[in-house]
C-alpha cells in the first residue's frame, strides 16, 4: 500500500506552551499581589494598582492567558495525532497564536487603566471583544479544517470535548458581549439588571464549564492514557460523561444567583441541574483515575502521572463542592464569602494548574526530542504545589465559613452579634496571610516548572512529530448521507417521545395517562428495535454520527443552546413589563457618571448590591433587594463577593461628608478596614461634555431617559455636583474649587463628587418631581 | 390544560421553553445511554486505543 508522511505542526504547540508558562507565572504573581492587598492594604498603589483593578487582571490572566494558551497547545497537539492530519493552515495557526497574545497584552494594559465592562471574566471592552471573536473564529476554522482533512474516520472522545468547547465559548462570548459602545473604550451592556445578571452568570458559569473544564477533560482523555500507556478505563463511560456534561452544564448558571432577586423558577432550575452535574462529573473523574489501574506503581516515580492523578482528584473535589454549594441553604451560608474563593482555587490550582503541569512535563521533552531535565525538581514542584493548594483552600474554607457564620449570628434579643462589618473582616485576617503563603508556595512551584522546562528545551532541539498513513482513503461518497443522520431512527423516535411527554404535561386525567403509556411503549419499542438491529451489518446511527464532525457539531450546538435559550428568553420577555410598571427612575446624569467611576474602580469586586431575603441580612443592610432596584443597571452590579459590606441600600445611610472622608482614608472612618484609599478621585475631574452621549447610549439599551433630559444632562450634572460640593464646603469645611490650585481639597466636578452622588442614590428612588415628569410623559403617549 | 401546566404557565408563558428543553435533554440522554449499552466491547476498545498509536521516531532537526 502506498503511504505518505505527515509532519505535524508542533511549532505552534511549542509557542502556546511557552506562552502559557510565561502568563501562568505572571497571572499567579498578580494573584499573590491581590492576596497581599487583602491582608495588607498599603500594598494597594492607587490609582492603577488597586485590588479592584488588579483582581480582574488576575482572573483574566490565569483563565484566558494561562489556561487558554495551555488548552490551545493541548488541543492542537492531541487533535493532529488523533485525526492523523497536520493543522490545516500554518498562517491561521500563526494568526491564532499571535492574535491571542495581542489580546492578552491589551488586557494587561486596559484592565489596570480601569477600562472594564464590570462583568466578571468578561471585563474586556468592546474592541477587544471583537478581537476575541475574530481569533476564536480563526481557531474554529483551523480546527474544523483539520478535521475535514483527517485520516482517522472515528472522532475520538477528546475531540468531542474540543468541539463542544469551540462552539459553546463562541456562543457564550457573543451573547454576553451584547453591548452598546459609548466611546472607543466604554460600552453599556444591552441587558438590564436581572437580565444582565442571568446572562452574565450563564456566561460566567459556562466559562468555567467550557473553557476550564471540557477542553481540559479532552486533554485528560488524550494525555492520561498516553502517560499511563494504557487506554482509558471505559470508553462507554466517556460518551455518557460527554453528553451528560454538555446537556446539564449549560443550565446551572443561576446557582450563582441563589436568594437574589432572580425569579425563583430560574434559581430552582440552576440548583437542580447543579445537583445533577454530580453524576457525569464524577463519572468522568472515576474514568480518569481508573485509567491508572495497574499503573499505580508508576505514580511513585513519574511526576507526570502524579500531576494527572492529583489534578483529576481535584476535579472530583471541585465538582463535588460545586453542587454542594448550589444547594440553596448551603449557598445562603457560603455565597459572598471566601468559601467560594476556596472552591474556585481547588479547581483552578488543583485541576487546571496540575493538568497543565502534567501535560507540560509530558509534552515538552517530546517536543524537543529529549528527556525532562530534572525529575526530582518536578516531583518537588508537585509537593510544594500540593501543600500550597491545601494551605490556600483550607484557609479560605475557614475564612468563608467564619464570615458566613458571623454575618448571620444574632444575639438572644434578636440583634446582630457582629453589627460592624469590619469585625468579620478582622476575624479572618490570619487566614488571608495563610492564603498568601499557600499562593506563594504554589507560585514557587510553577517558577520551578518554568526553569525545568527551559533547561529541558535547551538540552534538545525542536522536533515535529511525524506519521506514515496510507494515501488513498475511502471515497467520501460511501458515507451515510447527512439527512439520513439528521432524521435517523433515534431522532424521529425521540421527537415522538418528546411530543407525547409534552402532551402528558399539558393535559389532565385520562388523556395524560394514555399519553404517558403510549410514550413509554413507543420508547420501549424503539429500544427493542435498536437492540434487535445490534448485530446486523448496518452501521449504527450514533456510530455513523461519531464519524461526522459537521453534524456532530450541529447536535452539540443544539444541546448547548436549549438550556441557555430556555433560561434567558423568559427573562428577556419579562423585563420590559417591569420597566413599564416600576416606580424606580433612571439615574440622574451625575449619578450615572459616578456609577461609571464605581465600575472603573472595580468596586463590585468587593461590594455586592443585593440584599438577600434573610432577617440577618435585612437587619444589617436594609430592605430585601427587588428586581426593580436594578432594572436600569447596565451592567448590573449585584456583585459576587463581600470583602466589604453590601451597598444596595447605602443611599442616605450616611452624610456626604462621611463618604468624602471614607474615600480619602477608609481607616479614619472605619478602623481596621482593608479598603484602598481613593484621595486622587477628589482631584481628577469628569468631562461632562460626554454625559449626554452616555445617557443616549443608555436610552438605546432601553433606559427611559427623555430627550430633553439628554439635552440638559451636562448642565444638570454640573448643577448637582456644585450642590454636593457646596454642602461639603459648608458642613465639613472642605476647600472646594473649580480649577486646580494651591489648597484645593476637592474639585467641584471631580469623580469623587459624582461617586458620592451615586452612592447616595443606591437603594433610593428620588421623590417626587421625577416621578411626576415620568407620569406626564406616560400620559402624553 | 392540566393543573400543573396552568400553574406553571401562569408565572410566565415563556416557561414553555425550559419545559421543552428539559424533555429534550431527558430524551437525548436516554438515546445516549441506549447507544452506550448497545456498543460492542470490541468497538469501544478499538476507539479507546486511538491515542496510543505510535508516531515515527524522528531525529532532531
């Protein structure tokens, strides 16, 4: 038989691996810095290097730069070998690599500058969003083109996970990035309040699922058998694992919003599907671990297997903890606390970090045709990494549960036992230091990895994998035609069963029972027929499907779309009605400017704006939050974390001068606070000539600003600012000024004044003239 | 309409979507399980061995 030689494109794999190592070190270093900032506030260096601006940099760097580069490298390495084809285009591969690095660099520049959408893990502004989309499309084309050129007919299960990743991340990114640009670096989310919260956490949760989990599972299904030199424990289990995850994961997003103003039905769906995730996740974990059956002895010496075994174990741990935290009563205790931080770092450091390390230690020697420079160093890395993770997780568990219990503790008379929020922060201070030590240990291990890999590469030379394959493959005409697959027996049988089940829900009594029985009989008959055909010569439907990348992709897309659409559409439908009936009114121009300062400084990284329906929560913060409170919020600011207290009903709680002094030096007002000081806001001014365009953009996304309000926005903002500044000058003897000069303490049109206006508005609806105006307009319509 | 459906849709008619999706998920999952149960051991083994195929020994560039 005539054969041909295929040389894999391993150059781009090497590039991605090195980029991942580099950004891994940087991302984790930023992590250590933000951990230090929480334990020791002077580590905040305003204006650029405060916690609020660096925390998004940390999360983006480790997710998209470290894990992103790692998964691109892993996907390209394994897929070329699994399908016996070279990456389709060297140019596309290069664009993919360099484009992605450019996006990372732009994140490194823009996030500390405060250019952010304030949507977690999606903070990058709209021009970068477009760039991400472009590069993702390049990646998809390059990948599917390679699949089209494949010499191996069957798509190995790892490739299914990669396909799901490519499709889902694209959908998530596009939907969550619907935003209206105001300037070159500023946009407002298209979604309002509760909608935005749901879409954001549908995205946020599935970014974890389809960026940090499914591609790494694909990598596990390839590299773990390679390293253990034995096939995966159960290929059948991997199929169930795949479809289970794809269909269930997409629903679970609302578990980030339990006890919030999100409608109950969505919360319940999120919780139930999260619990269901236990099954496929643990199926996958066991499949990974049991692949090592008979190879456990190798674990003693082989650092690669050590990392993989521990990584998969941490996967099991995180996917146990995730559903646990999604139980409403557990969420009531854990949400907004450091327990969540413990959870994500179990996944991030344990699963992603260790799987990356295992893959690098396995692949780099092969990519340079040599042996690992130092096994001892790799083993040492494993141990300090593990100790680092344990210190990190355990300290954050203790911190989180302590916080949660202190927040809800009430005395015998019913009052809060710890009414001062700072008390609950001081209680966990030792845990913040312990976490810092854990993080430092983990980072040191990773630096050791970098050193080890560099010396490994130096001891060899770049080498690209090759394989020999038969030239002629079977002609494409012999494939099962796609309509036969798309309308195959299982699909038709399923549609009938679905129709019958659906009818069962709609009708009562006898009809319902009859439909249920018919559905059952139909289902049993379909199964029986398929079992009868089992040994026939016909290729089974799913088997044929597993060889057809295109149709497989279509079905995966449907799978991931149903959950998202089902949850998001009801919310999109209901919000306009809430806007029509709400007593709330849009922010005044100055408040809107202040809100943009709040967003820029990343205040949401420490302060929530969502009071949950618990007595201890309303005793501390005020009336429970409703959908209407945030109905004009683009983006929503519900937050996910309380390093500081909730701000949903902060308005009117303190005088302007309290806020003024607190922003200048938080510890003067609130001793023990770890909030960074923001004195520079008093001197940096707002260009109010942009305010009308901001109102206009808000109007475009559905906030009912009136045209005359937009026209007079600039004057109104200036007038309100002058009023607040005058009040501060009178009541607190603050020296205010219009122009910068000696002795000036507060500029009238400063960001601080706008921020105070916003903070004083939180949770309050202005009375009554704005309302009257709105009603007049309503009547005029 | 059944009482269950009436109560559900009273919250919002759009709750039809999650219902359809839930049933769709359930049925697809069933199909997958059937496929897996039917799969021959030899076939599964053959697929599971795909990653283990050896590459050519390539000297340094």
